[in-house]
C-alpha cells in the first residue's frame, strides 16, 4: 500500500507547485522534463529504485495532468470569454438573492466543446420579481461571459478552486422545468427539505446554527455569530467535514441488524449522498473518501493506513480539479487530519497513562470522563498543529481560545447534530412532535452560541499575525516542535517546550500591544477595502471614525478585531461622518462585537435606511447617541477630538462630519467624503492647524483633497483608504495634488492597514 504513497504524494505536490508557483504555460513542459527523469538507468536498486521512479513519475503525472486539465476542461470557457450570446444552461444549485438580482450555479452547454460550470447573475424580471429557479431547471439565457480568474479585481483562483470557470451576467430568456428531477440533483433537494424542516421544528434563534451544522449552509447564520466562531477557532463546526461525518457514522453504527458488507456499502452510499447534499466541498469530499476507505478496507482484508488514505484521497480530489489546490477549505481540512493522525493518538495515550485506574464505579466514571476530555483536547491540539500557520497566512490571525472553545462545545455539538438530523427527518412527516422534541437540542444550541459569543469578546481571544513579534513566535514554536519530533529517545518532557512556547506567546502579545499603545496617540487607518475605518487609541481609551468598507471581511469585524488586539473591551466613542455603507455599513456588526459608550452622528437624512438600522442597533446594545448640530470638543485620554458639524447641504457627502484629533503637536484630519467646495468652508471656518496626517477625502477622489485644503493644513503624511472599485479611486489629479504638497503617501490597497504612533510629549 505504501507504493501508492510514493506516487500519490508527489502527484499532489506537483499540482500544488503548478497552481501556486509555476506559470500555466510551464505546466506541461515541466511535466515532460520530470517524465524524462523517471526513465530507467538510475544507479539505485531494489525498493529505492522503485520508490524513486514512482515519485518522479508522480511529479510528472501531476504537472502533466494540471496542464492537460487546463487545456481540455477550460477550453470552452476561454472560447466563451468576452462574448455575449444565447446559451443553454442547467441550474445545479439553489439561487441566492443579491443586491441587484440573484445568482445561481449553472452548467452551460455551448454548441461546441465540453460543458462549463459557471456562476450566473440574473437581473430581476420586468415586474421586479426574481426568476424562480430550482436545481434541475433548464435555462435559455442571454448573457455576457468572462473568465472566473479574478476576484475583487485581482487575479485569483478562488472560483477555479470551486470548479467554476466562468462568470455570466444576463437575463433568463426561457425556463423549462422537468417533469421529474434528475437523480444528480436529489441531494440539493434533500438539503433544502432538511433546512426547511429545521426552520419549522427549531426556535428562530437556533435554527440557523442547526442548519449550518447539518448542511454547511451559512447564508442564514447571523454574521456576528459566524465572526465569533472564526475568532474562537470554531468555524469548522459550520463547514461540513470529517467531524460531521463521524457523527453521522455513529448514528449509522447504532442501527440494528444487517451484515457487515451490507452495512459498509450502505454507509458508503449515505456518506457520499450526504457529501453531495453539503455541496461537495473539498473538506466534505475528503472526509467521505476517507470514511469510505475505512469502511471498505476490512472487506478487502486490508488494514486502513492513514498516510496512504490521506495521500490517495488528496490525489483523487486534485484529479477531479487541480485548482482545488488553491482552496483554503481543502488545505485546512488535510492539514487538520494530518495533525490529528500524527499527534492526537500519542497525546491522548500519554495523558491517559497518568490517569489513575480503579474498579470502583466512581473511579471508572472519572476515567471515562478523563478519556473523553483528554480526547477532545488532544484532537484539538493535533488539528491546530498544522492549521495554525495556514490560518496565520490566509486569515492573518491565530485563535488563542480555540482549545477552550472546542472543549466546551464539541460534546454539545455531537448531540445537536445527531438529534437535529433525526428531528429534521422526522419533521418532514411529523413537524409538531418534532418541534416538541427539539427543545433539548435548542437549549444546547443556545449554550454553543453563548460560549462562542462570550469567548469572542475577550480582548486577546485571537491575535493578528501582522506584527513581527507574533511571526517570530510562530517560527519559534514550530522550531521547538520540529526539535521535539526529531529528538531521540522517549519524549517525556513535552511540557518544557510547550511551557516555553506559552511564555514566549505571552511575551509576544505583550510586546505587540506595547508597540501599538506606547505612544501618546496611535492612529490606524484599517484596510477595509473601498471604505473607511480609522481607529484612535490614547491612554487606554479608544475611538473609531467610520466603520464601512467592501472587503470580504465585514468592516465591523475588522475594527473589533483590531480594537480588541489593543486590549480594549469597550469603545469610548464611534463617530460616523455620514450614512453611506462604505463608511457606516459595519456599525451593526461592531455593536454586536464590542461595547460602545457613545455613538456620535450627524442629524441629517432622517429617513435613510442605514441610519434607522444604526439607531435600532444602538438602542438594542445600549449605546448612547449624540447628535451633532454644532462643533464639539471631546477628550480621548490625553488627546482631544474636535468634531466639525455639517458645513453643507444636499447629498450625504456634503452633510457629513469631519474630525480633527490632536495630541501635542500631532494632528490628524479626516474629512469623510466631502468635496472641494465643502473643504473650502472647513478651511474658512474650521481654524485648522498645520497637521501631520491627512486621511484623504473620498478615497482619493479628484473632487477631494483640494489645493486650498492642502495649502491651509500642510499635511506631512496622507493616507488613502481605498480598495477595488470602478470609480477610478484614487484619481491621478488627487495623487498629483498630494505629491505637489509634499505629502508622504500611503495606500491601504497596497500596504494594508497603516499605523502612525505619536511620541509622548515631554513634560513642560
């Protein structure tokens, strides 16, 4: 069986190399070069020779298959790229509503070439309603097409990793519904039926969590809860994977009767049907394949080999779609399983050796409890061993409370999943009795919500890895792990490197916090995409000006994560310049995550929906609202904030607030989205000092950062908070004016979050 590892592991490594490092044009030539190395004539003999040939042939096969896959299966997509035409399509998933219509996963059938998987965006119908689409429907759609090789304006394999080759925009010319839904779409229908049954049976506050746990559909999960799950390292519970299939296998094993072969084949069928209902994501397919191997290995008189299974399953998934190597879900899933296989069992066994035994009932009960607790902790530690660096790389954060979170929620989650699935199936026929029986799992779901929400509010529940100290700690921790693994003899003193790493982590967090808060004033313009969120910290007090953006991460989460990394548990004030989503869209999420004492708002546009939503969120979370109709001066630790009342009328941009923060000789000015005419009024009436830092108005629009403002304020530094956009921000005219004024320029789209620290002023 290990011969398979010699081929499968290099195959997978070659695909990862191709997708992440090599240009696509080199995939086939590099594969051919590797194939030449696998020819006979090597001086090695016996098993080493065979292992070498299998490994090199695996590398060659991985590179060649990646190139052939692109040439064969993406050819039709490249032909359709940039065209606009009428085409036939089949709906493969349930549509989802978007801001401008709806989107649906479809399979396109061009007149020539192979079918193409696409994400189709449809406009509303003439009466304003959305097309009623269901999996299995046949469409004739007039659409324009582009390759799915970009995301948010940047080159990305995000869609390719999900096996989507095209993005289409258009209108459904005709929809035909089949008399009978084809079998391949049954899992999607079953998933929808289970979701609807859960919604009927479970209380409103717990149904979204149960739906996400059973099917992996997070669309109805409150954003604040999902961000709390991520921050506490528990987001894996709503991404269907091996844990969920283990729960499912426990249920199947409890069923009475049946022969071993029949039960194994039934289990395999249920596994893959459930995986399809969960969307056939890489993580759930990995789990389904590995569980299937575990079930079928005894039937073939073979023992399951973890390494062989892991390598073979990875190869199978990459044969299906080489671009899956870019999937974060796949990377985290395999890294977690590798860590569990390598560390969990030895840790569990070693810890249980220290638990005293006994024949008394209480002693057996205590040992059983210890076995369960140490099993959860060992599994959590093992899974984190290899997923931590991946999380640090992809999400720039590491959860410190993950072991505690998993210890508190994994047991209840087992019961929620198993009882929730049973009740959802029963609810298809008997929703009333199922609703009554759902009381207990609903209580457990509330416990899970409470735990993750409470732990997520802790200041250092998760730490960002953007600082040098945390990166050095990661290097130190994995160097210690490598030395411990390579050490000879029994490794009994594991506590010594573990304790040293824990102390170094505390020191790294302390140094990082001190570096950000050691000055008189810290100003950070957060990277929130096309939007603005600027955080101020002075003497243990925090303020935030605006909280909006268009990045993948909610700007409220982005701001809360940063403020909590400073050790803050509450925010003194949140100031909004105006009620546009790119400046205020993240406020409801921020109020969920962090206590805010005072919300400072312009008293304009009273019927604006976003303003009404913010007012309701402030009332729900106990934040006081201060309406600004005249200039205000407020203290922030040793610094002072001056808030300028609206100076214009008309649009929201003209009626916005502007903010000046001063600490000694360090002054920072934010003007929101006001244009040059309002900037001139600010210069005339605002008594502006010479400032150190200007947060450029309107994301670098040519209508802001006027010459009059720059001459009056004379900023030394300027930050443009900007992301992918179609407005041309930052405009060349604004960049030229800022350069002519002598500003040292920073951009969040190039540099990420930008931090300035004002030194403490000497005592007079």
